[in-house]
């Protein structure tokens, strides 16, 4: 598998964060990459940097948003925006290095309804 930083993805992420008021997301600590050669069924994934590594290595929290190239490229611009929003919703308001799951306490916290709400707000600002 190959990973490559992707300035286009990075720019999309930064635009969405700015337009939707996701001020808890430190865009300089979220790195967007594109992967080639993955067998994953996912379109994109968010990777965290767990606290134990942060503490031991003396590094601040960070996240990587990976777009699976062969799947990402097939999406329309609207779908790409929604997938990026979905991945950003996995970043908790504490920006601690942890991840927000799809469901928490029996309630969906990262799902289609939440993505649609944020996407509509994004489109109003762009």
C-alpha cells in the first residue's frame, strides 16, 4: 500500500472546517492522505493517534484522514464533501486523539442525518 499527502483533500477539509464552524478541529494537526493499493471496502478512514503514544513520545494529538484512491475517485464532488464531513465528525470536540464511534449509548452520533445537517450548513456558506 502507498500513502501520499494530498493537497486537494487537505484543502477540502480546511474549507469544510472553516465554513461549518468546527473550531475544535485543529486543521494543522489533521493530515489528509490518499492511499493506493488498499483492499478496504471503505471510501475513506480516519486514523487517530492514541494518548499513550502522545504521552510517551511527547507529541500533540493528531489525526489522519485517508481517502482510498480507487473508491474516492469515483465519487461526485457532493459525495466527496459528505464523506469528508463524515470523517471529520469522528474527531471529538476535545481533539484528544480519540475517535467518536458511529453509535454511542444506543444513539447514532456519526451517521447520514448528522452528515446531511453539516453538509447543508457547508453549502450555505460556500
